[in-house]
């Protein structure tokens, strides 16, 4: 479980996927997502997953969010992925938001549903 108080949830749908060779025999999977997150409104972003054998690896994230008040923020993040069942990956990591917030993230990528959803946490 991520440290800190839960501050929201996110639900993203994969729009496109691109597979390319990565370093040291790994595979890079770039996924463009769209969806929503508590306190962020509409979210558009790209996750890059790096894995060798699709059992575990790392991810990075770069996104823009379009808040309900008409403003926008950007965010970057990184973390780990681990196989958690048939065509599912457990994700854990951190996000840095352009407004200065730092958030923790725990979620699940469901390859069959082409979705990434989970929980956001405060980080100090």
C-alpha cells in the first residue's frame, strides 16, 4: 500500500499502443491514455512501460490534465510494474505535478480491457 492519505482515483483507457525494442533486450510499450482523475478533470498522457519478458519492469508517465475550473497542469511520474494475474500488471510509483504537488500511485493495468485505474495518495 502506498504511504499517505488517499486523495483520489484515476481511470484511464488506452487509445493506442506502440511496441519497440528497448535497451538490453527489453521491450518498450508506449501507451497513449485518456480518462479522468479526481481533482484533475480530463487527463491525456503517455505511459512508457519497459519490461523484459512482461513479468516486471518500470514505467514512466508524462501527461496534461484539464481541470474543471478551466486551468491545466502537467505531470510526470515513474514507478514499477509487476505481473498480477492473467494479462494484468500491478503499478506503483510517484507523480510530480506542475503545481508542486507530489503524489503516490497504486493501480492496475488490465491489458484485456485496455485500461489503467487506481488510487492516488498524498506524499510528503
